[in-house]
């Protein structure tokens, strides 16, 4: 069987005018700012205008700890939205905007895949409406004003050794991780060591994703801490008088983008915070608008349930005030086989042939990760539904093992063939989600705001990751004390660690026990509204691989994009 490429499927889709897609949600033309025929910005006035409508059922899509290839959360999210529509429920999908770094790197785009993807694919993966560029500009404007303040006499007494604000770029470029700025003559700035992160890792992107209004965005930008004085007093964007101009650059970016799926289901695409050091979820304003437009809102959180879902529950839901009604946990045969420790999967390389052979025993050997991630959903009082994302190379005996393990852990289970079958292939999953969402919500946060930062870190480490405890470097312990002293102790925590393991060590598969979470550094994202402890080696500026996707992307003689995946 020859399967068309995602790009070919996208181009073969019969797209509806975006005004018609919006009309399915009750969004009138006066609330839209069209960007061509198939993309539109949605006015923030929609949230106020639709406030009297009933709130939709709110469904999160997460996953087991993924392999480097990913397990198809976005495709599952899209397929579930399509299937809910087929069952007669008005649905809206809400996802993050792809970063161009991974699009031109190894991972490729993030539009979903097969017959469950967001279209037009090229628009989604390449710039879209320029929100990412606005974030880049706002972030780098703050960096420029910070360095200019140093150059112009440093009235605020900023200690150059305490500066934490670098620059960002939406390109994978390892050469920029650590640089020296200000080289040249006296008029060329103040030399200091600095560096670049990828735009998705910018605190400005996290702020955009968590802001509830333009006014809230402006306040959060002002609270961003760029460094400190010699006595440790934080210095903010407001003190540098940069926050107002940053808000101006973001005033269009805060409006969610509306697209559609291959079956014309409405999709809100907005913000793209990094899944390692930020909360890895799409925007609050998109979800708040969608929640008044549909019967079901299906949104996705980055990486496994120990990361994106935990942050969704404890950070995003705190900001939005929305309560989830159910959570989907995507599992694949290949991921559970990988968690057996018997296979090695490398991004950009073909899967080992033996991994594709029928072997339910290896699936069972890696099932501890599935059990733990089901437990992580339940910790928050949310009903889990395991979605087996079916691949053509899977075997029924392997699906049967996943079903048996999930049901024994108290979760509903559905095998979903949305990649090839679109919404029709995800009907079993949609029916299970409707059942789960009908149960009374018992949602709860994992810790109260009043808990101290160490308690919050250790609660997540022990209860979600399965750690025996937490260790802190002297620098991290000192930073925690400074965060508390500076008034950040009531903020939630966003623990930066590897996404390839429940632990902080990417080589520890399954559900490891007998380990300690090592916190080497702690930073405050006061604008976004969380404190992030850094555990292990977490890269905030990826590099390109030996054969990046950019080598295969081009323009053909008709002016159309080729090679995008």
C-alpha cells in the first residue's frame, strides 16, 4: 500500500473558506481578521462576546514517555477532533504553532500527519502569521535595551555577571549557544559572555501562551526579570522601560490563529512554548475562546504526561481557570518496546527491523512506563483514556497487551487508526473520550500555591517522576532562597529535564526507581509566572543533524514547496 505524503494529502484536501470554518463555531465575520482564504486571526473580543455560552468539555492529549521520533500526539489530537465531529459533537482542536528550528532540523513539521493533520500544511509550518517572529523581535528588543542600558552608564546598577537574559532565534544553530557580545571599539557595546536560545524557549513565548488578555500580556512582560544588581535585587523589563514597546510588537501575535483539519474541523493554532524549560502548551486565550464555541475542546501538551500534562494541570489550568474533563494518553507499540530497553531508536534513522517483528512480550516488558503515566493523569483527578496510535507494522497481539495493561490500571482504551482513516479511524477513541468526560470532574492541582518551592519540586519529583528525593547544588539552593526572598515562592514550578525518561537521565527507560533528581540551577520566569529548576543537561538551542530536513526542502518550477515533512 502506497501512502501519499503528508504534503500531498494536504494539497488534495478540499479546503473551506475560513469564514465558513469559523461559522461552525459561531464566530461571526466581525471577529475574524482573514490572512488569505484559509487562515485568520481571531479577535480577543470573542471571549467576551461568547461568555454566556455553555463551557465545552475540555480534553487534554498527552502521551507515554516518547521515543526520539515522537508518538503522534498531534495526529491523535486532530483525529480525535475529527471523530467527535463525526459523532455529532461540535469540536475545536487547539495546538501549538510549530517552531521552524525543528521543521528544518530532524523532526520536521508539527501539523499532525496522514489524514489527520492541520492544513494548509505549508502555512502552518512556515511562519504562519508571523507570531514567532514577533516573539523573536520582542525578546531581542529587550536584550538590546538591556545592553544599551549598560552602555549608557548602567543607572540601575546591573551586575553583568548576574544577567540572565540572552537573545533568541528560530533556527537550530549550536554555534550561538555561547558567544561574546560587544567586541570592537568603545562604541560597539560592553563585552560580555552571552548566548542564544531558540525562540520557542523564550520567556516571551511562555508569556504569550499564558496571558489571558492584552492587558495581562503587558503586565507579565513588565515582570520579566533580566538579571540582578550586585546585592541580588532583581531587575525587570519594566525598570528598563522596555515592556511597553514589547507589548506593541505582540499586540497582533496575542490573537489566536484559526485553521482547519483535513476534514474541515476548526483548529486554533497559537503560541509554541518549548516543552523542556517552559510549560509546552498552546495558549490560554485560544482555549478560553474555543471553550465557548464548541461542545468539546481537544488540546495537546508537549512530550510525555510527566512533562506537558503535569504543567498543563499545574501551570496552564492555574492561569486559565479551565478544568479538564478527560485526558488521552497516546501509546504506541514501538514506544513500549523501546521502554523494554531491548532496542535503540535514533532520530533520523530507520527503525531497527527486529523492533517491527511481532513480539507482545517486549511490549509487556516496557509497560511500566504506561502504568506510571496513567497514574500521573489520575494523580490530578482526571479520567485517563489510552489511545493506541496504530501503525501498519503493529500486530493485534501487541495491541491486546496494551489494552490489557491499561484496563488493569483502570483506564479506558481504544485503538485508533486516524493516520490512515481520519476521523472515521478514531471513532472508538472519541466514544471512549465522551464516556470519560461525562464523569464528574475531580480535577485537582498537585500542590497548593502556599507550599514553598522545595516542597513543590519534591512533590513533582517523587509523585510524578518516581524519584526517591531531590539534591541541590549550592548555587541552586542559593537561587531558591533568592526566589523566595524576591516574592516568587507562591509560583508553580516548571522542572526542566529530559523528555526521554521519567527521570533526569535519558538512558533510564520504563519507570525507573532508586534515583535522585539533581537540581543544578534555578531560574525565575516571573513574567510567565513560574520558577524553573534545571536538572541535568537541557539544551535550549538545538543543533542541526548530519542530514537536516532543510537539505530536502526547496521550491519547484511552479513555485510550490517540495520536501516539507
